[in-house]
C-alpha cells in the first residue's frame, strides 16, 4: 500500500501542472452543472414497506387532494368573547374565502361548517388542503395564506397559521457557521508556523468540498435529497478535508526539516501518512455507508452523500496535495532557527527537556496505566448516565423556533383544542360496499372513540387516549377515513401506544367491515420511522463496528488494538448521547445553546452520530496508533513506542480534533433543531474521543498490555495481507543534496 501511494505521490509531484489543471476542470464542470441544473430537496420522511406508508400511498390514489400538504388557521377571540359573535364570525368567513383563493389551495374547511370549535366557543380551526406536497409549493404560496388572515387580525383576533405544510424546507448557512473555518485557519497557522502551509491545507479542503458538495447538489434532481444531507456532507467534508491534508503535510514538513529532498519527501509522506489517510477515510466511508442498513431512503442518501464527500477528500489529499507540494518546493521547509524548526528537531530527537507536550502527557498517563484506565472509563460512564433516558421522535412544529408562525399555531392548537389535534391519526378503511360504507365507517369510529355522551366531545368506551374519532366516506363510496384525535401530543409515548392499540384492533374491525383497515397519517409515519430506526440501531452498530474492526485488523495486524478502538468508541459515543439528552431532552443549558424547545431527540440522530463519530474516532486511532506501531515495528520497546508515537502524532491529532470541534461547534448556531442536535453531539463526541479516549485511554491501555497489544496469531498473520501502512518496504530516503560553492579549476 505505502509503495503504491508513494508512486502516486511522486507522479503527482512531477506532473503537478497537469494534476492541478485536471482538478480545476473537474471543479469547473461541477459548478457548471450546479448552476445549470440547480439543487432540489425532498424532506419527506418515507418508510417503504410500512403499513402507514402503504396506506398513505393508497390514500393518495383514492383521493389525490388528501395526499397534499395541509395547513391550519387558528382563530382565538379576545378574552370573554366567542368566535360566533357576528364581528368575529364575519372576519373568519372573509379569511376562509380569501384562503380558498390562495395559490395551490384545493379546499378550505369552514370551522362553523365542520364544527371545529372549542367547547367554550372562544377558538376555531380552519383546515386548508393543498393540491401538492410541501416540496411542490411555489414560492409565495405560504405568504399568500398568511396574508389571507389579515381580516381576522384587523378584527382583534389572535390568528396563527401552522400545519405540516411548515416543515424543514432548507437549512440556512450563515456567517456564524464560518467561524469554525476561521478557527481552523488559526489552528493550522499555529500548528505549522507557516501561512503557506496553512493556506495550502485549507485550499485542498475547499476544492474537496466544492467537488463533493457541488456534485451532490448537481444530481439532487435524480435522487431524493433532504435539505439536511448537504449540511451534514459540508460539516464532515470540511472537517476531514482539512485533517487529511494536515496529516500528510505535517509528515512532509517534518521530513523537510530533517533534510530530505522535497520530491522524495512528498512521495514518502503520501506513502506513509497517505496510507493512514486511506484507511481512516475508509472507516468513515464504511460507517456512513452503513446507514443504508437501516432501510430508510432519506437516511441512506444522507449517509452515501456524506461518504462520497469524504471519498473526494481522500482523493484530493493523495493527488492534489502532492502536486501543490511540488509547486511549493523547499519553501515549506521550516526556516533554520525558527520555532517550527526547533519544534521539528525536538520531535525527531525526543527525550529530556525537548519532549513535546504530547510525549509529556503520554508519559504521565502511562506512568500508572491502570489508574488512568479506571478514571477515564468511570468518568465517561458517568457522562453517559443520561443516555439511559433517551427518547426518540421525528421533529414537528413543536420543535420550531418560538417566534415562528408554525410554532405559534402549534402552541395555540395545544392550548385551545388539546395537543392531540397537532398530530391526528388516520384510519383508512378500504374495500367497502358503497351501500353500507357509511354504516361501516360509523362502526369503526365507535369501536375506536366510543359512543358519545351528553357532554359535547366526551365518549364512553373505545380505546384509551382517544379524544374523539370522526368518520367520513370518500366520494367513490368504497373507502372511508376515520380521523382519530389523541388526547396526547404527537411526540408523547401515549400516542405511540395508541397507534399500536389501533393496529391490534384492526383484525377485529376487518372482520366486522369485510374491508382492509390500516393506520396512517403523518404522525403514524413518524412513529414508524422512529420504530424502524430504534430496531435498526443494534444491527447497524454491529455491521459498522464489525467491518471497521476487520479493517483495523488489517492495518495494525493486531487483535487487541482494534477491539480497544471499538470499546473506546462505544464509551465516547455513549457519553455524547448523554450530553445530547441532558441539553436537548432535559433542558440543561438549553438557553446557552439556543435550543428552542426540549423533548424527544430526533429519531435518526443516534445512527448519524454513531456513523460519523465512529469514522472520525478511527481517524484519530489510525493517525496516533500507526505512528506507535511504526516505532514498535522499527524495534522500539512497547512503552517507548507509545511515547515516540505520541511525540510524532499528538500535535497533529490535537490540531485535527480542534479543527473538527470548531467546525461542528459552529453549526450548533443553526436554528434547525435537527442540525443543531447532530452538530452538538459531534462536537462533544470529538472532544471526548480525541482527548479522553485516544490521547489518554489508548496510551494507557497500550502501556498496560505491553507486547501483547501487538499480538497476532501466526495462522492469522499468514492469512492476512501485509498492507505495509508504516512504509517499511520503502527504500531508505536519500538526504537532500547539499549546495556546494563552485571550486576554482586546478592548474
């Protein structure tokens, strides 16, 4: 592996103009496609094969208008008044008429006709049905609906517009998110002590992001791409793009400081550090591609999109970076006497007062390795305690910003009509006899909601947590809908239990009506997605961790090192889950991080956090432990190899971790709660995994294990291919030719 990559680096160095021109052409082509085609997003959470999705698709066939996006207009009269008073009733009538004329609106249900009034008569709810899904709405359609409510506001009523038409339609990237890039530049300058090296590092990352993200947006018309996917790809691509170039460039400068020829140094850096980059990138790609195991299309695309961006970053680091090294030549070598030169010299010699901070820290944590292991494991375990209370759900308007119209409508509906009306369930009864369809629909409604009592809105019998059930027969007469409004909110466990109870009741209802009965609606789909993700979490972890452990087995030719890496990851990811639960679910420091509301965690956050954090954790593992193994393979004693590896790699790992943390932390400022939770979990996970697990726990465990850490059964040693990540097969490097003054000719 190292020999092949060294030849690739040497070829890119020598053909630097051609390589640079090719990357410029690729970037220009991607930008041209993006400008021509543009980006399209699809934020529907679909789950093929589920009962709710199949019934929703069937409903779209039976009544296409019912499959469109829906909106709600909530009217609340002033204190002491009712909406039935002539002034307010007339204003509501004007709003309903104006809303019906708004673009792409199919029908508006008058609240007085549909009896969508509160028992005290103070609030009314008008339902708006669009002809298209949320993604198909034209620009200005929602603004027109908002403007249609002016008459009610002029009458002195409180009005809010909400509903599922207000979903996540895009994630806005603002200037705050680029603070992370500025911090990354500062870290690079401090790490290299060179603006040229820092700029070169950042340039390769930008090219990788431009090609990867631009290509993704360019093909968004061919795939179902959620608006969160490009943001995730941007976060990960930017972080790994900087880190991969950092690792190779750092090795190159160290070799230049030791007097190596620039071309030879570029080749060797690509062969050795580049090998670590390849395998680190493969672990990230495996982890992100593993999201396809879950079987949910939008999550699969999200994972593959981010994986493709990482793959581009690896290719850029192995080709474009060596070409740029060729343009720079000897200018990247630290100047004699400079701080960078003294630091590189201390890294090469090591020991004594010249020891780096990384080596000093490794010496400290390996002095009493068992104590270090116990303290770190117990500490991470304490941080992981809140993770036991993790609750999952898909986001709805209750998670929107408090000043947004959809959140205001959501809160008004909850206060006036009850939280269940924000997440009604739909029972589809398909295959009815038109002659008895009305009667059959009524039977289903009674079985679900019970029989009405003298008190309006109250029922006897029926299922628990049902506020009411309203039947309606579709125009063809062969199918009916029963709208079931729970007493609990859409993200509460009681609503999930109600969905399960409805499905348990379905066989009995099918026997009574001789028709097919299925539970659907956006709330039921969201519950099914969360259940699918919850069920897939363990298989996903086993597949991803298993494949990555196998890959690390090939890299390190050790049984215990990959197992240690996996266990360390589980500790850091559990602690990250604990931090996310504490902030986003329990509300600790919620105001500090700008969390708009607390509640269940986004249901796909755990698998994304596991995938990304595992890949990045293995980056640090490969970067750090490969240098330790390199020293061990070259004859160092186990503890000395740990210290030497820390001396060589700790500065790079610390810089990489700080860069990734700053990039992810900058995305915590985004208002979108989905991205905010993922970015927060990744930022916390990076800090814990890099500094607590890789820089502290790993050296202690390796020192504790001694030579057994690198043990591999002989039969397995013979079977496994030798990938030579350490570059042992590379020819010894020749020093850079010394410059000699011309001597006068002899006479």
